[in-house]
C-alpha cells in the first residue's frame, strides 16, 4: 500500500466538513497529515503561512490546499517544494454571483482569484462532474480537474442501524441547512402548511441564514413545524437525524446549486435516511430517482407534499431507498473511496513531476513566469480601486453613447473606437467601461515586457514593466475611457512586436506571416485613430536607419513597397469602414483632423501648461535617467526614440492642440519611456552590491519620508484663473500651493502640492547628478532615486484614486448626487465643468454645463438668466473670489453642502439671482 506525507496547507477551517472528512480519511488510510494553516484575520497570515511552509520543506510529498484556499494556491506553488493539489470544490466567483449575489467588482476579483488558483495547481479537486465541466469551460486546464465526492464524517454520520426510527408516529420530516432562497425553504413550509391538519407529520427545520426571520414568522403560525435556529454540536445533530424519517434536500432553482451535491445529502445517505430532493443534474449524478432517493420538480410544494405522503404511507419504500442510497455511498463517497481517489491524484502528480527533464532550466522559466504574473497582478491591483471613479467630460459622453447605444456619435474619429465601446458595453454595461482600458493596459504591459525582453534582456524587461506599473501617467492612461491611453499603445506595441519578429524571421514564409500581423496591427490602429500614422512612420524610419549601410535600390524599393502596402491597406479599410458601420463618414474624420492644422493664433501658454502637466504625470522616474543614456541603450531602443521624436513634431509643431486635451494625447510617451528607462536603469545598475542596495534604500526612504511630510504643510488653494498668477506665485517662491489636475477626458480633478512636485523633481535631479559625477556611488544613488520616484508616483496615484491627503472630488460628487437623486425639488441641474454629467443624465436631471473661464462670462450670463433649476459646483478647480462666477454664486442659496479635504461641493438654488446685476 502506498503511503504519503500530505502538507494540508491554507487558511481553511479544520472543522469544516470537507476538510475534516478528507483529513480523517487520509489518516485512516495510513497517510501522514502535516497541517500548515493560519485562518486568523489580517494580511500577515499570508506571510506567516509562507514562513511555515518554507520551514516544512522536505517533510512532505504533496501539498493539499484545504477548502477554501483559492487565494493561497499561488503561495503553495511559489514557496512549496512539492506538487500542489488544490481542493477548490468549485468557483468562488460562481458562488459570489449565484449564492451571495455579490456586486460586479467582487465577482471580478474572485474570478481573478479562481484563475490564478487554477493556473498554479497541479491538480484540482471538485465535487461533481458538472462542476468539473463548468470549471473547464470557464478556466480551461481540463486535465487538472478530478471529481472527489465530499462524503461524510462517518464517526458522526455513520449508519444508524438499530438505533434508527422505531416509532410509527409522527412521521418526522427533517430539513437542515442554510435558510437561503436556493434551498427552497419556503416551498417546504408551503408543504408543511398543506399537511398541518394531518397530525401524523412533524417538520423539524435546523438552520439559519438570510431568510431566518421570514422562516421564523412563517413557522410560528404552523403547529407542525419546529425551528431550531442555533448552532448545535455534532452529537446533537446526529441525535436529531436519528429521529428523522426523511431528510430534505434543495428545492430552489439556482444555477450553482444545480451543479453541487449538498453535504447533508452525503450525511443523510451515509446514515441510511431516505432522501427527498428536487430533480437537478448535480444530485442526479450520485442518486437515482425511485431507486436511491425520491425526486420532485423544482419549486413545487404540492409535489413535496405528495412525496412525503407517499413515504409516510409506504414505509418499505423508504427503507428500500435508504438501503440503496447507503450502497451508493459505500461505492462512491465513503472514506475508503475518498482516500483512494486523493492518493491516486497525488501519486500521478508526483510521478509527473519526476518525469520532467532539465528541472533547472524549467525552474528558470517558471520563475520568470511567476515574476511576470506577480508584476501583472500588481498592475491590476494598483488600478482596481480606480474602476469606480466617476466619468468626466468626454468619458461621460462615451458612457452616454454606450448607455443609449447611439450609433455614429463619434463620427469625427475612425469607427473602431465606437465599435469597441458599444460592443464592450453590451458585455460589461455602460457603468463599467473603465474595464476596457484596463484590459488593454494589461495587454500593453505583456507586449512591453515581450518586446524589451527580446531587445534588451530579461532584467530590462522586468524594470520596464515595473516602471509602467508604478508610473502615475500609466495608471491614469489604463483607466481613461478613450483610446489614447490604452488602446493605441497596445496596437503600437503589437506593431513593434510583429516588426521585430518580421526582422528576425528565419524564412520567407515566417517573414510573410509576421508582415501580415504587422499590417493587421496598422490597419486596426488607423481604424482607431488617424494619429496612428506616427507608428507607420516610426517603423519605416527605424528600418531604413537599420539597413542604411547595406541600402540598395532593390532593398529601398522593397521597404517603400511594404510601407505602401500597409498604408494602402489601412486607407482601404478606413474608406470601406462605412460598410460595417453605415453611420461612419471618412470625410468627417478627415475634416476633423484638418481642423487642427493651423499655425496662427495658437495658445502657446496652454500648450506649455499641458506639456508641463504631462511631465509631472511622467514623474522623475521616466525622465531624469536619460542622463545615463549610452549608445548601446539607444540602439536597443531606437524605435522608441524615433516614435517619441515623430510624436513631438506631430503634437507640438504640425498640429495645434492648444484647444484640445494635449495631456491626453501625450500619453503616447508612457510606453516608449518605460522601455527606455527600464533599459537605462538595468545597464547603469549592473553589478549592484547588497551594501549599495541597503545604503540606497535607506537614503531613498529618508528622502521619500521628507516628500510625504511636505504634503501636510497646510498648502493654500489657488484658483485656476488667471493662469498668470500661478507663474507669478512660483516665481515669487510661493510654492506651498495646491495644483489642480483635471482634463477633457478626466480625471474628475485632484490636488497635489506644487511644493511636493518641485521637491520630488529637485531631490531626484540631485541624486541623478551625484550618480552621474560619482560613479562609485552610482548604484546606491540610483536605488535612492527609484525609491523617491516610487513615492512621488504613489502620492499622485493616492490623490487621483482616493484623495486622502487633500480631498476627494469623487467622494464630494457622490454625496451631492445622492442628495440630488433623493430631492424631488431639484428637477434640473447645470454642472460646473460637466462634473457628474453621466449620473445626472441617468437621473434625467442634466440640463447643461458651464466652465468658469473668464472669456465665457457673457455667454454664461445669458445661460444663467434663463435657467430656473439648480447648479452643481464641485470645487476642483476653485473659483477666483474676484470673478463673475464667485460673485454670482454668492447671491445664490446653497441648498446642499459637503466637503472632502479642501474640496467643497455645493448644490445652489439661484432662482432670485440676476447674473446681469453682477459687477
């Protein structure tokens, strides 16, 4: 007989039925169980679990993750020293959706946990064939799943034998379990009510749950129902079950319940109690109607009542069903069968591991995969809280287009953007559109890693991905509902990856394959935005530069021909797009693009301000390391430098974006700069010692602490207009002021201290300069620069998503919207800066917007004089006290006020105010 040493690992409860049954079955079969668990509160338990698992190395053959343990499966795989068999039982997201009715984001989180658990398991135990099929469909990895039934604790729920029911009256009907809709408890009570006048029946209900009060109220009026709504011991449960003539299963209609076999079913048939349940696929896998149980239609109290009367009048039938069910249990769910099944799964996993060749190479590959997965998980985790941020300005328009399914509303752009969001909206809904850029952001992260891995090596790829993860501009870009931040970078990186594979192709056939992929990426880019011409130009210039020394007429013709083929294919696709989106008009797109071609009357101050804002978003981490650029680093990243140069010419010279959201368009810089800086850091820090790492970390932590502390020096809040006052204040040394960050496509608005920004760049510049001129301390100083850069970006991200330092505009907005939604007196709203427009449209109360710009005053006076509704003002940015807007609203009545930090929000009633009276 094979005996094994199992490390029972996780955050499980050892008294939970499935864990208790499995551990006892394995011990009884002669196996050794070593428990490594921590189910205490808090995050520290995961660290303790890892420490205990590492300490147990060499003392076990298999890691068996107890239920529930989905979230710790990756820890078992990463830090354990044996195959991982995960007792998942089923899907957490499935339970969240169909049992607990959890919200969208909770289900999304659990779905990620499920996927990681499946990915990191060598084998997965589930409780039914239907559950196995469901997991295969949803998460793949079909060969990993093994069906092992739950069984029963036979010391408690073993055969009742001679101690069974000996009386004839009353006929005791037992229901035990959670009082939830899918249990069908109300249908059971309906049956009890139908049998109330038949004194031969007694119903006993043991359980608690969401429907407890409803059950208590209902059962209180039924003389034949006893309700036990308290926790009872196993001995008491056995005593009550010994007294039962029939045990009831599940009768509610629920997708998840249809796939499961309840614990009470195993315990009932193990004890030899007749089992009555609804006819669903899961239980039908184990028991057969009229042979080992009785089955009735779902949610049918009359059928339950008739089945109970039949069992009451035909006692031999009940005995026969119980005997056959007990035989089924012995054959399929007994401790002996469970132990044998788990042993077989474990042995196969161990043998599979032994057969793996070149373990050291495979470990390197696995380690790389693990690092990348951890980095991608960090990417998602940092951005996940931002999914609930309210839409702002152009984002709200896209949200409304999706909600109303308005086809052709984005006619100024190629059709793919509209098709993407309309199609995605059908899946995730108009309220969750931030998932789309997040998904593309993940794809961009993967492609960025793959490209830098090929061009500059493994560690440069890690560094580039890490910079992309932590950069504030990257966080903002992967949450912005549009195409510039996430969709276009993904298509750019896809084109670069195909281009690299095309250049490295070993055969003509392979080169044509990757050229086709490149053409598809370019076509998709052109169908998304015409500015994608930058990518085609960058690829063409990079290729010509690479082959410049061997450039022949034939090669030049081939290169030009390839570029023309891609360009013509994209143009044809653009011109024919109206066939699959009839509302699309390519002439409108061209006219929209040409409207930005102007060389006179440009708002150079606005261009400067938007560019500086983009620099702040990029942070010192993605800019200052350029001083360490070498020829080798340039060569590895030449395509990215070419792309940056073409983009600078496009956005600052060729077209006038002074009236547009230039900071949105400049998001094209994030990906190339992450690739370049990742390579620079890797090359400059090669040979870093532990001592230099420690010294740099300490210095960086000290500087970062100072940076964080500067946030709390009570900065003043300046109005946005006139903008010259900002320049005057900065020139005068008044840096302890809050800068508002907002834009046409978001964010809704947040504040960061200019003193913190200046200090972040100043400290980082000083560290970079010292590292440049003191080569011996370069490693430590660059580590310190990284720590300061992470802190700088962390401050921006925290204020963007949560606003716990200076205030949260989303929090103030939500409170205001809650008031507006509940107020019958507020029937229409004009919103400052279009804040809350999406939600207000959903309420049917949005009437317009205004921007507190000095040049718009006359138009707004006319608007305000005719409007009789209320105004929503969220103070990011604040009004100038001397402006028309501040004076006008001082004559209004604030009917609702709230605040978050320095951000105030008001709902004003201005029925008696005259805008033309303001001087």
